[in-house]
């Protein structure tokens, strides 16, 4: 069993003020997210990449842009509509769909289809046929679903050629749809609504989610584990195929418009004010992955564990090639020495809360590896004066333990033996 040995930071100068130590901050070679130039200032509502290099964004005015070189350049596709596009879905490199809203037709919904990689688009569902559509997905190539206003759920069983309205018992607007198999799927929306079907949409049951906050996006990592993000920073999770849902750590009040995972433990959610949050522990903790923008972000898409894209208002498209890496560059140049005991440690160590932080309602304890990557983030209530940290699960290497409230930080160093 691996253990951590605690090595306290050594003061480099005897004249340093009591309990203070100068810390050199190692900034990453590249930021977590980098802006791409796409040639539009219009709002972008959805992004989908079918490989690390080939992807699409869509948004205002019927705009769809395509890249085949990882976002280095974009070409505008002719869609034949000037109405807002809200969601994109591709079943393979050639076949894709876009769903949208037509404000001029009492907010009716429409669907576009391409069979040639976006070169041309047809309209299997004409504008105004039903209520506006917010999301579309195809769990298998010939069967697709689209959801939208007033509980609208549409289904196609002929590769999107025609669509029919499914019977649903809710009038809540539906913003997200996700299927874990050909027949089992979920739809999420207003007032904490999540509906589930196990028979390909023939019938839907309303699940108990434990929240009345609107839910905007859904993502499942397997047949039982799923996540939904929503308004006011809401993120909920199920581990039993929707039977129960738990509210996850809240780190923002901003609306979170999109959630996605790259594997069973690593996921992202993005939203208003340039918010991008990342989890490495299946949603137990979430940390900020700095986006470098305050524009609202609407949609996330990852081609693999490291290459991902996010789009949003004012034509913004951001790209990461390092998995949205979160670094230690948030700390000021001066931090205070953290008291860790015992030294060395075997299975756990105790952090003594510094006196000046005891009156805080909540602190944050963070652990960084030797590359400055944030690997653990935990809210801490300092009332008892000490925190016990289990240290059995970490790999060999040097770590930094940091405790603070955003303005004042204490730190110590940890090495895995």
C-alpha cells in the first residue's frame, strides 16, 4: 500500500515574517482553453466534434460552421434557413442533424438533415410543424429523438426522414435528451423535470430529482450513471439509472448549459459568465477550469480525453488540448506555512486550521501534483480546528497541500513514498 510522507516547506530566509513563506508559482506552458477565430460574432448555441479535427458549431441566423483542421479555420455551410439552431447531432462523418426554433412561426420547431458532411441540408421537419426544439440525439443511426417547448418529444425511425410526436404527460419545456441504449432514454427540462423511457419513447415516467431548478443538459457515462446540469449552478447525479438523484457540490450560481464526460470520472460543465468546471472524481468535487472569457458558454464537445471544444455568445469558440488542465497558477506569491502532523505520515495526516481562518464559514483544501495540476478539491468547515486527510490512494511523487479562503492561503508539501 502506498503512503504519503509529509515534508513541511522550509523557510528560505530567517528574516521572513512569522508564518509566512515566499512561494514560486510555476505557470503552465499553455492555458487550459485557447480562443479560436471562426469569423462570426453571432451567438453559437451548439458544438459537435466527430473527431479531434472535424467538427461543427451552429447558432443564430441558421449559421453552421465546419472545421476539418481542429478549429484552425472554419467554413460556413449553406443551411437554407435564417432561424436559430439550438442543437447538432451526427451519426457518422457524413450524416448529421440540426434542430432549431422559428420565432416567426409561433416558435415552431424544425429539423435539418445532411447526408454529405454538411455540404447540403434538407428539411425533413418544416419550420412551425411543432413547438421549438432545443436538443436532438440519435442513439442508433436510424432512430432519433428531439425535445423542446411544452413537453414536446419527437421521434424518427427512418434516419430522420420523417418525425412523429410522442405522447408525453408533461407540459414542462425540455432542454436535453440522452439515450443510453436504443430504447432507454431521458429528457430533462424545466422545474427539475427528468422523464425516462425504457420502450423507445412509447411511454415516459417522471423521475424524482430532488430539485425544482431548471435542468438544461444531460449526460450518461454508462447505463446507470448520469448527470444533469442546470440553472443557478445546479448539477445532479444518479448511479441507479434515474431511480434517485443527488445534488452535487455547488461552486457557482451561474446557469450551466452543458455537461459532458470524457470517461467515468472526468467531466466538464460550462455556462454563463465564461464558467467551465471540471471534475476528476465523478462529480464529488468540481474546480474551475479558467476559460479566459466572461461570455456565456452554451455547449461542450470532447473528441477524446484531452481535446475538447466549447462555444458560446458573440461567436466565441474555445479549445483545450490538455483536458482543461487546472494548474496552481491561482495562488499569490505569498502564502503561509501550513501545520501538518504527523511528520512523516502513514495512512493519514492532520491539518491544523490556522487561527486567523477559524472564524471562516468554509475553507477549501486542495492537493496539487508535482506538475501543478489540481487533483483534489474539498470544501472544509473549520469549526473543529483540525482536518484529517486520508492519503492512501495517491501515486508516488511530490504534492502540495493548500488551505485557504480565496484571499489567504496556507501551504505545505507532501511526497509519496
